[in-house]
């Protein structure tokens, strides 16, 4: 694996560190994140809720607020359909929860993935409207490209509001209200252009409450939107949108609200996930603990269970629902593990030289292939589309890598596809099985032209170099100003010199190992390496380690821990 380090000019680092009164390592990370000016950089370090922009700057938001106020004033029937992923579930929970407090009783509905497909399909609409026809139909995290379905609703006399962040393949929705900054961009919208749907719903409700407060609507002053930021953090982190601009504000404050949440459903979910919110929460806790459990019901069963959980005040129901989601997640993990092994064999035996992968098997469950695509793309550093069997169609998901926009790649291949959509790092795809080989060849050719196979070599991008003696708890406190890490603000990986291992690492669970490193003064620093047990570093020789730094909580104590990404002997080091 190649280590790459691009130095930042020392004078720029020193100047920014002095201006902001921060450590040079923080100044270097700010410069790497594109925060070169003291004013914006200071706001980046201290993202304030008060700096969230005027919600009415979003196209169609004022009209959407007016339509919701009409529904509230007339006690209309409102129906909310949300996608079955974390963004859709948290968006649905947020909108339904606030509308209930404003006197409405909206019905909500989540499509059944295997029976009704993705998003705003006719099948999903028909089931949703079985009981009654609403006055207003709200689609969340889907619907941008659902022209025929929206026309069908309008023909029934139903008003339609779509809040979505997926890219449009065609002209904008003409016969309904659409809030989507990718479809309706405007000057000066960089702070909120990349919001996911739950962030856009927050902006919609911000505008709604402003209007209702101005009109002295009963009870509206008692609603604090800040209390709903736990839901916004869930969708924002899980949906892999860049944690910059208002997304960073939502994630930073939302993680704090999440750690103190009073929602019985979230507390129950954190309990079964083994999280201790009093120790603080990080994006990885959403990405790898809470998110997969919320997703599990949509992948294998009915995602309405997750919405029911998040909306419920019944602690007994929440404990049982969280247990069900945990069981579904374990089932999902078993299925995913098997499919991942099979997908890796496909790559190694048939597609090792491809610039990107289109993988399919009749036996693969389409509900978990998105997770498998993520694992394949990370392991091989190439975009991966993994498809399962759905009757005449091959259907699944794709995951991208830094530097590749999957939406643009699929746009060049759309002639082979039945449906597709998403955003640069994650897409959904379906096509007829006889077209698989044509699509695979076209997808690889498009990637070859834009990227080339040489770009697929795994690379560790170092954020900086440290001497072993510099890796301290004080450094960790300074790095804490850069949290939360995620898309657009990646967790830093540092090269560390001046370390040795005095004893052999301890292998556990046959795949991982723990180790104890010593710096030049003899001070010991503990570390862990995941899935690297086949490559143990030697003892007693100078090493360079590529690591991420985190806190390890154990028996009520917090200590610095190295998370090893790669290692090399000093004698082997070159190029970084």
C-alpha cells in the first residue's frame, strides 16, 4: 500500500495557527479541509446553530410552508411517504412528529422494499391510498424523478409535496411542489446545497414554525426544533453527505442532542447496540451501530417498524421493537457476510483488472447488496455495483470512491438501465438481466476513460507526520475541535515515526491484534489493528505507523489508542 503525503506550506500553517490560537496540527487540518481564511475557519471550528441560513432561501419552501399551514388550518388529511433508509426514516419521524404537535394526525407509510421497490412507485401509492385519499401527499427522500406517479396523484385531486436530495435525470417536477437544491440551485446556497432529506425537512419546519409564530398560532412557542436534531444527525451521518456547511452544524449539535436524547426508541436502540451515550457519540456510532439497525427492517422486513420505534413514547414497545431490529440486523449480517465472500470471489477470479465492478448473482438478497457494495468498493478502492435477483430484473446498489461521481458514471450508461438514481457516493440501480454484460462493459469503459486502473492502487492519504512523543492526550483534545469527521472532513490519518514494539502483538478473534508501542522516551501507547492478523509488525525495530487516533473507554477510564491502518519498517520507508 502506498502512503501519500502532500505537505502544506509551513508559513500558511503558522499564520493560521497564530490567527486562531490553535495548534499547528489543527491549522494544517483546516487548510486541508479548504478552510484557509481565519473567519470561515473559526466558524468551522465552532459551528453555531445561529448561523443556519434563512430557510426561505430554498426554492419552493415558502409555497410548501403555505400549503402546510393550509392543511393545519383546515385539519386536512396528510399522508407522508418516506424512503426505507435512515434518511427516509428520520425524515418521516421528524415531519410526522412536529405536525402532530401542530394538531394534525398525518398517516405515514414506508414502501416495502421487495414488494414495491424504491421510492414513489405506483404500487406503493396504491397501497398507501387503500384506506382513504388524502388532501396532501408528502414524499420524502424520493420522488424527484417520479413524474408519472405525481401526475397520477394529481389526477386523483391530491396535492403533492416532494422533499428530496437526489439528482434529477429529467426536467423538474411540473405538477407538484419540489424542494431539492440540486434541482433548483441558487446563488449563495453552498452552505445547504448538500443537505440530505432530513436536513431539508428541518429547514421546511424551521420556515413553518417561523410563520406560525408570527401568526401567534397556539402552542407553537413550545416546540423547540433543537430537540429534533438527534433525528437530523442520524440521517445526515448515515446518508454519507459531506459534513460541511450546515451539515456540519447539524451533525455537531445533533450528536450532542443524540447523546442526551429523551426518545425512548433511540434510548432502547442505543442499549441493544451497546452504546453508552454518556461517553459521547461520534459519527461511527451512527454509521456502524444505530444506522444498520434502523436500516435492517427496511432491508429484510417492513421499515415502518423503525418509524414506529422513533415516534413511540411507550418504553415497553420500544424495548421490544429495538430487540426485533437487533435480531434483523444479526440476520442481515449473516446474509451480508456470505454475499461479501461470494462477491470477493467474483472480483478475484473474473474482474481483477476492471476499473469498477458490476456484480450479480441470482441468489443474492437485494436488500443487503448496498452494504456489500460498500465493502467491495473500500477493499479494492474501486466503484462497485452489486445486484441481486428481483424477477426479470437485476436490482441493487452502488457505492463510490473519492474522486468518482457515480451519478455521472451512470448517466453515461443509462441506455442499459431500467431505473437508477442517487447521489455521487451511493446509487440505486435496476436493469434487465440480459443487459448485464453490456452494462458491465460500458460501466468499466466509462471508468477507464475517466480514471484508469492505476488510480485503483490502495493509497493512504496522510494528514501529517508526527513523532511518537507528540502523540499525547493533549493532541487528542486539540484534534477534538475538528469533530465530527465524515464525508468532506475525513478523519485524519497520521504517519508516526519513532515507535517500536517491545513485545509480540496479541491476536484476538483470529483476525485482529492489539499491540503496545513505545516512543523514544519509553512511554507506552496502546493500539489495535482490525483484520490485520495476517500481517503482524516485528518487534524491536524502528517502525513507521499509519494510524488514526481515538479514545478507548474501558472500565470507566478513557485512554488514548492508536488504530493502525498500515505499518512499515523505517528501512523500507520511501516516497511519503
